[in-house]
């Protein structure tokens, strides 16, 4: 699988994040032409590999995300994965378009079953509810696209560990 990091911008400021930076220059997006060139070069060198992973920051914020999906489809990539906080996927139109263009696996970051803890860890009010909305959208879309996979990425912290049994 090709893993393509498209930039470090994010709409959360998780208190444990290793990508957070005080350097605004490090939070730029990878120019779309560079990302497309990487995708095409990899495909030419490894035509049998048809899985693409998009990483970030928060990939659903990438302004040309669907352009990457469309190019991946043109190059016959059949399995696109994103690691996401789910904010973009909380919008059903966005989620539906992503799945239609080849999104087949979502690794969603959610760290607690308690809204106040999730919002605190992500430093974003309402994060918990948006993530649940994204999960609901993906489960609905899976009815139409049974190959759509959803996994949860949880970071254990002193705030989330005491109730991890309930989270599971």
C-alpha cells in the first residue's frame, strides 16, 4: 500500500498529538500537483499495488481530497484508507462522495466514551458528537457498500484509561 502524507493541518489540537507544532510553516498542505505526481509515480513503479492510505493532520480538510480520490480511481486503486478525526465524515454528503470515489477503510480517532473527556483530549468542543455522527454515517453507508471498513484509533491517557472497559 502507498501511504501518502498530504500535510499536517488539523482542526483539533489533541493534547497528546505528536504532530502539533508552533511552526506555522509546518502546517501547510502538500501541493496537489506534488501529491498527484507521487501517486502516479508509485503506480507506474508498482502497478500491482492498489491500496492507498492518506495521512495527515486531518485528511478530510485537504482542499483537493476528492481530486486525489478521482486520480486514484483513474489509476485503478481499489482500496483507499484515511486516518481521520471524523469531522468531515460527519457530513453525509461528504462521506457519501468519499465512499463513492473509493474510500474503503476509515480509521477514526476517538479516545473516550465520555463526551467531556473526548472534547477535552481533542481540545475541541463538540468533538464527541461529531465523531459519533461520522460513525453513524459510515454505518449507514456500509449498508450500500459492505466492503467499507471502520476501525477506531484510541490513545490511552490518564483521563481515558479509568473507563476503558466502558469505552470498549
